[in-house]
């Protein structure tokens, strides 16, 4: 008889994990607390590298714009990062709905209570404030806040602009038929920094962005996606890293110990390096900006600092 798996959360990561486990021969049911009308509406810029296409089929009509570069504005210097690979802006809500349409597993919307005893394995893909993480008594990862507003100004340019704030950054993303302004900051600073940025728009939303890595130590329960707190320390982007994480979960399923070990082995290095680089870039960019090249070719998912600088010199 097929082993039964419950996945909590029909976000991108829960749905991806569910489809892969279903392909592997498990009997999968996804539980989503929102209604079908509200699913996928989470606040998210959904600017990701084209690596997403290695995991998920993204139909052309879901791509709102292509982004090749990121301009970072420091006090006295502007640095251009050329994204390698290129990035795309995806309509998140439509992507989630498309994934749901294609799903070959059961999805229960507006789920209230999940009876874990009915399942052999339970996966928490239930986002930053994960219910399962709390139920298992695990500590929360740290959090920052992500806030965005949209304005109906057409912009099909290919450059994102970012401006360093004290503990994060503000951004302007050209999303084709509209522009997005946003901020990633610590809760206590966000009001002040957002006011200083001075952008207004028509539609606004916000959500917490976890920053850390929390894994469940269990033979029955596992966490994946935002529930584990795995986001890039320099950008708060989670989707690509979490798809790699989900891939590791599926590969080792149901050996959660090996899953945890592989995730730590692969990501801890990037997390620590990212946190140090964040502080360094902020200081050097604002105080010793002559040390920073004005053009850098950069892998925004798995950066290698030396390789990026080498690519910069070649371009010059
Ligand atoms: C403002 C902002 C901008 C961002 N921009 C980017 C970006 O440009 N690129 C990028 O890569 N990342 C970005 N992120 C991060 C990205 O959104 C997350 O890392 C990613 O969406 C996490 O996906 P997930 O499937 O794990 O969680 P989620 O998308 O949060 O999905 C979790 C699902 O679980 C459901 N759920 C929660 N609790 C329960 C429960 N008890 N029972 C049943 N269902 C439940 C929720 O309703 C939701 O549908 C951004 C985040 C924010 C806040």
C-alpha cells in the first residue's frame, strides 16, 4: 500500500514537493488554510533567476518582465551587478493557480485541522510563521519585514534598482505593466526607512521574511520552504534556495536525517558567507567605495565573491 503523506501549505514549495512525491509513488494530500480564491496571494516580488525553469514549468504568459541587472546605490557610488543567470519576474498568484490546475494529488482548501495520525509522514510547507514548526516546539528563525507597493506605471526596462538601508535595502522593480517599490528591513527600523524612501503606490502588502535555518529532528515530520527560514541573507529571496531544499527532501524521502544533513552541508556555508558579505558590502560601499568595482558579474543564487570580481575585471 502507498505511504500517505500530508503536506501543509499550497505555496510554491508545498506544491512542488507534493508533485515530486506523488511522482515517486506516495499518496499525497496537500492541506491549505486559504480558499482557492485567496491562495497564492502572499506578498512577494517573485523576482527569481531562470534556474526556476529547472524545477517548475513557467508558461510564458506568467512572465511579467526579464531583468538582467541590479543597480546598487551607495552614498557615493553606484555598482551594477549583471545577473548570471538572468532573472524573470513572475505573476505569483497565477503561477500557484497553474500549479494547482496541473496537480495530480488531492488538495484540501480552507483546511481547519489536520489529523496527523492518519498520515505516515507530515511535511510543513506552511510558510514563515509555520504552524508545524511551532507544534514541534522548534524555535523561530529570525525575521525581517518585506513590504511592497505597486504603481500602475509601465516599465519594461531590465534593471532593478536597490538602495542600502541600515539593515536591509529598498528596491524598485520594473514589472512590465507596473512598477514595484519595496523594502526589506528589521521591524523596528522599517517605518523610518520607508518614510525616507518616500514611495507611494496603489496596492500595498507585506509579510515576514524568515532568516535562518530551522529543521525538524523527527522520523515523521519535516519542514521545507519558508517554514525552515531558508532565505538568502542578502536579498530575502527564498524561492530558488527552497526549491533546491525541496529537491533534497524528495531525493532522500523519507530519510529526514539525511535530508537535514544535506541541507545544512550545502546551505550553512552560503548563509554564513552571505551574512558576513552583507555587513562588509554595506561598510565598504559607503565608506571605502573606491575599493568596489563599478561593474560585477554576479550569481545572485550561489555567489562566489572572487569569481564575480574576476568576471568584472574581464569585462573592463
Ligand atoms: C515582500 C516580499 C517579497 C519577496 N520577494 C521575493 C523574490 O522576489 N524572490 C524570491 O525568491 N523570494 C521572495 N520573497 C520570499 C518568498 O516569498 C518566500 O521565500 C517563498 O514564497 C516561500 O514559499 P513557501 O511555499 O515556502 O511559503 P508560502 O508561499 O508562504 O506558502 C505557505 C502556504 O501555507 C499556507 N498555510 C500557512 N499556515 C497553514 C496552516 N496552518 N494550514 C494550512 N495551510 C497553511 C499559506 O496559506 C500558504 O499558502 C519575498 C517575500 C516577501 C515578504
